[in-house]
């Protein structure tokens, strides 16, 4: 299930033309948590030119909007690191 969800997340984020994307399943940290049954817990690190000129909060909002349907079904929690290539 986790591998499928990671593929779905990567596919959804293709719209942001990421230069680099890493997704880590953190579900093992939330075993027994009631919300874990409704979707996975993931750590996302993404680098994209799409974040140029955006504050961190607006970068996160853009990611949440891009993953809208997955946030309702496949993702329960998402930890985000969003940078532009010039910030590396």
C-alpha cells in the first residue's frame, strides 16, 4: 500500500515540475494512531522552480492544493520541505 501511495504522490507532484523529489513513508512512527487507518504518514522533500517567489506557507499550500484528492484519501499526514534550486 505504501509504495502505491508514494507513486500516486509523485505522479500528483509532476505538475510542479520537480527537479528533485524524495518521499519517505513514516507510517511506522504512527502505528496505533487512529488517523493512520485513513491514510499514510509521509515526509516529502521537493525542489522546484514553481516555488520561486513563494513563502514557505504558500509553498505548502501549493503542494496541498496539488495533492488535493490524495489528501482526502491516501495521505493522513505530510511533513514538507519545499525549496527552490537556488536554495540548495
